[in-house]
C-alpha cells in the first residue's frame, strides 16, 4: 500500500480560555457544543459508556461544508494532565473516503487565561483520489475558537 494514502495534518489555535476548561468541555460535555456553536454542531449523543471515559462512543450530528452529516466516534485516549483527547471515527460518511480517521485535541496553558489548542488529524485514505481533510481540520479549529469565546465569558 502506498504511503501517500497515510496522512497527518496539524494546526494550532489560540483561545482566551483555560486549557483545563476547554478540555473538560470537549471531553466530558461535548453535548453542550450544540448550544455554543449551533451553526456547526446540531447534536452530540452518548451511545455507550460515560462522557469522557475511554472506550465511550459518541454520535455527532454536525454541519460541515454546508451539509448536515454524522459521525460515530470512539474515545480512544484521554490524558487529563495534558488536556488531551483522541477520537477515532468508527462509523459515518467519513469512512466512505478514509480507511481510518482520528482527531487528537490537546490544549496547553499559555498564561493565566489563554491556551494553545493543538489539533491533529491522522488518516488513511481508501485511494489516492481522496483529498486531504484540510477543511475538516479547519472546521474543528473554528469550533475551538467558538468554544474559547464561550469559555472566556464563564467565571
């Protein structure tokens, strides 16, 4: 298999919110994201396990590239010390183009109230005609900015 089918994209977003609060929201309260960023996240439901627990399964309903779509994700890793969570897509339209797809989200404190959110997408394409998921990475970066703006108004 060609190594060109494997890919990794990364970006960073600075937010005006503590890293631990951002991590808590993304990991243990993602069902609140539809209230914070309704233009992006329509709903988020827990299918198995507990919010934020390793092995839990989450069903996302979101608007991406102007279309409503869904994804079922497994929480593959959680590191509360590093404010990091890894989601592995296990069902949904993304798997029509990718053999595997992971999103790794890590927030690092930057000063008292700011954080640097590091987003990583790791994937394996089904064939070389599939484009790299730059727009999906940007979608999560924009969602992170919305989350940061919301959290910056919280006590």
